[in-house]
């Protein structure tokens, strides 16, 4: 098995610190994500603390579900990333300051080998279809998410 991954980037007319403050505020995720409609911190967690957990509520035409994620990287102005479930998927944002008022924001998605194995256990014969659905959602959602973040950051 091999992991599935995708990333895309956009330039935003805002400082890396301002963009980081936006994307690391998981409670705002519903403002830009086409699938994750709401997130909240668990047990007083925070974007500043690696290991903090948050819950996300996801909605598609077919279903609604919640996931628990753990902050994996929290480097202000540079990178914010989290792991979904038991390291099944890694989502993240990396930021590169172009100058003091513009930032290249990259969103990345990695469906890990553990995630692929878990899906085969959970979904059996439907696993590949479910994995492909997640891949298609990431391919469609990442550029939409980046465009929405850019619009918010630049407003």
C-alpha cells in the first residue's frame, strides 16, 4: 500500500503571522472548508499546544460525521498541521513569507498507510471506493479552501 497525498498553494496579500493566526484558529474552519462545517477544541485545547485535540463536524450530501484530530505541528508563521484519528490522515498548512505583506500558503493532505489499512478493515469490499471519495474530496476541496482563506485574509 502507498499513501495518497495532494497539496496546492496560493499567494495571500497578508503577513505570514496574520495568515497563521487565521488557519490555526480551527474554530473558524467552517468559514472556508467545503466539508468540515465546524470545529471546537476539546478539554481546553489550543492551537499553540502540540498534542491538543479538537473535534470537527463534516458534512457531505451523503452523510454527517465527526472526527477527533490532534495538533501535530504548531510553529507560528510557519506551519500548522494535525492528524485525524489514529494518524489516518495528516492535514496541514505551511506558510512562506514572500515579503512582510504577502505569504504563500500551502495546504497539504496525506492519507497515510495506517488510514488506508484502517479503511480496508472498516469498509471491507467498499474500502477502495471510500478511499477514492476522500481523495476526490481533497482534490476538489483544497483549492476551494485556499481561495476562501485568501478572500477572508484579504478582506
